[in-house]
C-alpha cells in the first residue's frame, strides 16, 4: 500500500460525549437540541407516511380502473413536507453545538481510573 505525503489521518475520539449529554448543562443548548430532535422526528414521520401513501397509490395502478392521481399527489406532498420540516433541523443542531462550544470551560472530574480534564 502506498501512502502519499499529504495524507493526514484523522484521530477519532471514542470517549467524546454525545451532544445530547453535553447540552444538558446549558439551557439554551438544551432547548435548541430539543427543537432539533422534534424537527427530525416529526419530519421523518410525515415523510414516511407520504412514502407509504405513495407506494400504495402507485402499487394499485391497474389497466381496468382509473388511477386516483390525487392520492399520489398527496403522498408526494407529504414527502416534500417531511423534507422541508427536517431541513431546519441541521441549523438547530449546529446552534446547540455552537452554544456548548462557546460556554464550555475547563473542568476536572475524578473517575475510577484517574483524573479527567475537559476543555
């Protein structure tokens, strides 16, 4: 295997806490993260219901009876609405990350295997 000179592997930090745990300490970050979760869940539910309706309407196309294009349009509309709902979720997550990063300070925690210093 050949390695180029400009290859710099990233170090993955396995011990880093998830954002939902970091945001608990700061009320503004907690609120922004809660809004992120609400947008993601609601957008996923609306989009999934649209996909189910779309699959059902397109799967029932038959040469013997006319197709109900209104139902297909509603399914496509639900999928689009789900995408628009989840679109704003990224901004809320980034807002929570920025708040945590801005307000985070040096902290010392005693753990069973030693002292943990967080910045």
